[in-house]
C-alpha cells in the first residue's frame, strides 16, 4: 500500500511539474536561472574570501612566531654567554641564575619551534586552499559571464520563436476552419473563383445568342447615327471631317 502511494505521489508530482513547465514563461525562467547563478557566484566569492582570510591570518601568526623564535634564540644565546662569563669570574650565584634563565629560554625556544612547525604546515595547507578558492572563483566567474552573454542570445531566439509562432498561427488560420460559422480562406477563394467563372461563362453564352447579336446591331446603329449627326454639325460649321482611316 505504501509503495503504491509513493508511486502515485511521484506521478502527480511529475505531472504538476510538467504542467508548470508547459505554462511557465521561458523569459522569466531564464532570468531566475541567471539570478540563481549570480547568487551562487556571490556565495562562492564569500567562501573564497574566508579561505583567503584564514590563509592570511595563519601567515601573520607564523610571522609573529618566527620573530618570537628569533628573539628567543638570541636570548638563549645571550643567557649561555652570561652564564659562561659568570663561571669564569667565579660568581657561582649569578652562574646558577643565568643558567636557569638559559634553560627557560631553551624550553620556550623548543615550544616555539614546535608551534612554528605546526604553523608552517597550516600555512602551506591554507595557501593551497586559497589558490584553489581563487581558481574556483575565476572559473565560475568565466562561466557566469558566458551565461550572461548567452542570455542575450537566448532572449533573441525566444523573441524570434514567438514571432514565428504568431506567423505559423496566422498561416494556419488561412488554411484551417476557425469556427463553425467562419469559412477558411481556401473556401472563400474557391467560392469567388467559381462565381467569376460562372459570370464569364454566362457572358460568353450571351455573346453567342440571337439576343446578343441583336444588341450588337442596335449598338452599331446607334454608333452610325452618332457619326452622321457629327458630320452634319461639322458641315454646318464649315469644318472638314476627319480623314478616313488608312486601309
């Protein structure tokens, strides 16, 4: 039962994700992806800055311990010299005191040397981590710049895709029925062509009929009468008539 519920949950989740992806605006999703990439880069820069800061802090601690080690080494040498000088002078009290001081400096010198050794190891590790962090930031920065440049290309392609989809829809509307009461462009074209062809056919039949010939005779008679009237008017005005047409 539990297995079936899990399968149903995964199915509905996948269906919802699919429906969301189909309805989501790609432009908004692209901006979300770019914003997420920028946030990741900022977080990476912050982490890298912490790693580099740790390397710098370790380096400062190492430098201080190196200076302390140098001072302790000098103090230990000076205590030994002063002890030897007190022995030569036969001053047993001072020789003992200087000897104890030299021993204390030696103990601190040994401890500081161990600390310096540990800090050197830490500094080496921190330096390697800092170099890796710098490389990661540079690499991710290049990837981010590529994404930013590609965003403009994708937005241009998205606009072109939208325009082409509109063109495709417009073209489809010319060849497909829009609704029950709206004819297609092809249907209208065929209807107009059929009506025009019928009109031409009727005109051709009328031209070959007796009625058509009678109309031609009447038109010719009217033309002749008009020409005769024009000739009479020219004669009254003393105007010569137009030259006869060349054979």
